[in-house]
C-alpha cells in the first residue's frame, strides 16, 4: 500500500481511460483479505449514498456464504449529478473499489447499477481492464430507471432481480438476505471510489483531507441561484458559508437559504451557514444531513415556500404507492402546503400540516415518507415569515398569491 502524500482526488484524472488512471493513482492495490475493514474503520469512511452508515461496519456485518456485492450508481435525486459525473470521469476508481470489496467478502459475483449513459463509460472501462489482464469477479452492468426511489438499496436489488425498482417492505437487512435471498453488500459508487483511494494512500491520508476533525472529502452537486454550478469535491467539515462562497462563487448576502442533502434533506437558513459545518452531526442540529450530496442555493428572488411546495408535490408523485402514507398521507400533505404557498391559505394552516406530518412519520413501508416529512418540517421552520405572509395573501418576493415565482 502506498502511503505517500498526494493531492489526487476523486475527479483528478483528466481522462477516464485506464492508462491515465494508472499514471495518476498507481496500479491496483492488493491488500490481504481482512485488511480492508481495518483500513476503512481507521479512515472513518461513511457511505455516500444518503444514509452515511459506517462503511467498515457494513462490511463487517456480512454473514453467510455466496455473498453478492452491488455498486449503486442509480441516482434518483433530481438535484444530484455526482454519481453520474464520477462514473464518466473516474470509472476505474469505482471498479477498483468494487473489486476490493468483493475480495474482502470472498465474493465472485458483482453488479453495477447505473443510468444507461454511464454504462457506456463502464463498458469501455471493463474492456480496458480485460485487455490489461486485470483479474476480478465478473461485473454485470444493469441499467437503472431515473425515479426518485429507484436508488434505494432494496429498489436496486429489485432492479437487478427484474422486479419494479421500488423499495421493499422488509425487516431483514440486505447484508443478511438481499439479492435472491443471498447476503448482499450494496455500496454507493462514490463510497467505492473512496475505498480505492484509501487502499492506496492509507487512512491517515484520508482523514487529513477533512477540516476541523472531520474525515475525508465528499462530492457535492451545486445548483440553484449560484454563479458557478456543477459537481465538485469538498473537504468534510467545511463551514457552509465557506463552501458556498468558495465553490459556487456566490456572495452570502444574496442567499435566503440553502437546501442541503437533496429532497430528503433540509433547508438551512442563511444566518446559520457560518456556524454549520458539512458534517452529519452539525447538520443534524439544523434539521439537515449530507444526504445525496446536494447544495441547492435559494436566492431572495425565489419564494422558499413555493419552491418547497413544488418539491413536496414531486415527492408525493414519486411514491411507491404500497402503503397508506404514500397513497393518502403524502398527497394530502402536498396539497395542504400548496394551498398555503399558492392560494389564500385559509383552508390549511401550518398546524394542520404538522398534524399530517405526525400521522405519516414512522408508518411508511419504506423511508420515503419519513424523508418527505423531514423536508416539510424543515420548510415550515425556515420559512416561518413566508407562512405568515402567505396566510395574509401576500408573498415576500413581491408577487400576489396565485402567481408563480
């Protein structure tokens, strides 16, 4: 294992080909079996797919024989492009990570689920690896659908099994019984790319790439009312105001709020940006999480309440429709928020929306209803002033009710 210092990051390669990848990162690392879990634990790596679960603990929890390993590049979050960009620019980092995890688990069967455009880059990468004589388990590429819930772990397993890409109502974790009932490890593709770098450069290298005691880096997608948008790699632990000004070139006085983590994330008020770092612990104090690596900036020219209502309507439409909260609760909550955002607000109040949120939370067949409730509560908290103005038939951005902003 190489432990020398390097500035090579996830998106450092100027080309996706194997020669460029090898010149930048060196040859494929070959740690002995049993070593990888220790390296990942020492590095403090957490999953980059949304749940932020300890990568070492997930690997260590695998039980049974004939383990399956799945790379999840099924990116359903509308505001996120990080996985697509990674697969197009650094497919060999992802494939290295997939091979390392398969070796650690003793798995001879791996899958990579991603959008059809990204599969083109992966096919080329796999052909290069075969030509170069790299021995690895067979990687089966599977095309995923672009829906919000298609990237959830059990939905990805369902896609590979040939079922509809919707989350399962299940109490048994995939590491015990996943693909066709076999123990299954599912890692986000960014997580696998980090694993490939940690295996090369070591846990200490990874830890020092973060700020303020946080470990490593993460990919984020910048969007919204920004000067510069796109996918960038940032250090974990960076204050949100510094993140926005440094990477999106946007002045903080122009910002009303920032949506962190995506549609299942939460709004952070502009006044909280300087005191909130990009860590799961710090974001939890303001009702957000790193989630899908989304930083969406809301300027003063857009109504936060209307933006939130549009997102909740989208989430209600994207449900699996396999439980009461998805079939009835989420559409009712979306209509209630839209009534306040776009009309007089007389039929609904924020108290009635909170009542619906309480009814929905914890009763869904998957995590989609809870994620939507989290976003709604975040919207009610951050846009309190908007709620009062809309109830009076006005809007902070200077439009009358019923007009779009």
